[in-house]
C-alpha cells in the first residue's frame, strides 16, 4: 500500500474555516460506484429506507486545549488526549522544546502540570487540581490544525453534535455535525431507527500515517463502546433486510471492530483497527462522512469501503464543484455498488 495512491490536490480556499449557518444546509454528495449526485444534507431522509438503522457516535468533545508556560518562561500549548483519573491525563504539547520528565507547566489559572511519564507521542501529566474543573474554567475548543483561526463562542456549540452526551473526545465525529434535531425527528418519523455507539476520537486522527503503522496495520487507539442492545438491534435490522447506515468513519470503525469475530458482539475497550483496501466489511452497508485529508487513514478507510478510484473520482468532482472540505465542510453519502457484506 502506497500513501501516494491516496493523494489529491485541494485548493486551500476549499478548506472550510467556518460552519454553515444551518447544519442541514451543508452539501451532500451521493456516491454509488462511479455515479455521483449533488444534493443538500436536508435531503438525507430521501436516501434512507424504512427498515434502515442509522447509527451515530454520541461522544462529546472536551474543551481540551490549554495554554501555559514552563517555569523558565517558554510558552506551551497543551492538548488533553485522554483523562486517566481526576488529576492524571495523557497530553500532547506544542512548544519550542518538548517538556522533559519532571518539568512543570503553569496554566493561566495557577494550576500546574507535572510531567511524570513519556508514552510515544504523548506525555503523562499530573494536574494539581481536578482536570474536569480546569477544562470547565480555562479550556478551549480544540479546533483542528487546518482551521487557521482561534475558536470563538459559536464553536462551543457548532463543533459538537446535537446528540453528544459522553464526554471524552478531542475531535468531533464530523459527519454528525450536519444533523439538527428536526432532521433527526424527520428521519424517525419515516420509520427509521437510530442507534448509538461511543468512540472517543483521539488526536491521532490528525497525525500523519507512520511507516510503522503501514507495516503493522495498526492505528492509534481509541476508547470504544458498542452496547448489547445495539447489537440486538443490528441483528434484527439485518434479519428483516434493512441496512446499517454508519454516521461517520468513527461509527464504522467501532462497528467493524465489534464484528471482527464474524458476528456483531458487545465491545468495550480500545480499538486500533486499521481499515484499508481488502478489509471485509461485516456490518456497514452505507456511510455518511465528510471529506478527509489526503494520504490519511480516513481516506484509506472510505477507499476500502467503495473503492480507491471511486473515492478519488468523487473527490475530484467535489473540488470541481467547490465543495467545502474537512471538519466544517460538506458531506458524502456512500453506498457500495455491491451491497453484499462479508458473511
């Protein structure tokens, strides 16, 4: 697998810097094989069928970006990757020099973080006060690195899905950002059921793929929960000929992790699954997703789902039609031309 096979040219002006005024006014590119059709996200119910099961990710984005300084005076930006207990977290830092073991970082509210461990891309930091209280007081919305502006009050609401309930993510499951409560009601009124998983999106989603990951076929770990009730709902849906519609690559990753044994089973733990061409999908029939970074694990995932050439053709169409890309950008509805899943 060569990363250059998953590259595309994207004009900088097509990287969305702001959300749409209305969530459901985003554009929606319907892709089935090589056939693409331009739609608006509010038209999604027209693409769903009565027996379908729509599955969303109810993770909630933490205000996980903090700013501080070393005792020596150097500025440090901190991103909470995962809260381990009330005062301990895995963090990433951005500064002129990476903090060392024993270093102290002072935050704006006089809270301190002591670096007590180094774990590959992350540091283990011990806070002098309860982390959740710190985030509530001085935490900032962790907008992705390709949004070249500071977060504002609007981002606290818009960089969050309307159904977010389980705090723990450092990035939004962006396919879900297009749903409004009224659209969800319209979908349910059509007889389509809605299920939920939890996958706390980590900062690894923005990291470039490393040679080691391409070799081991393992990605960054993310906390995931697929419940027993949802598994029963999925089995029922499949038994009556309905489709499983995943809202986002995070839902796809969670469901296919829970079905690696060949059958959907409850799952609670970490997933490091890498979905790439040749992967045998057992659960997901269709997917709603945003447009992803070139040479990323996510564009590789959607290429595994509908085909690399089909994805690149759809992306080129989106570029030509001036779709907006990435987290605050537009969306796609992907259907495999061969809908048979692996048994």
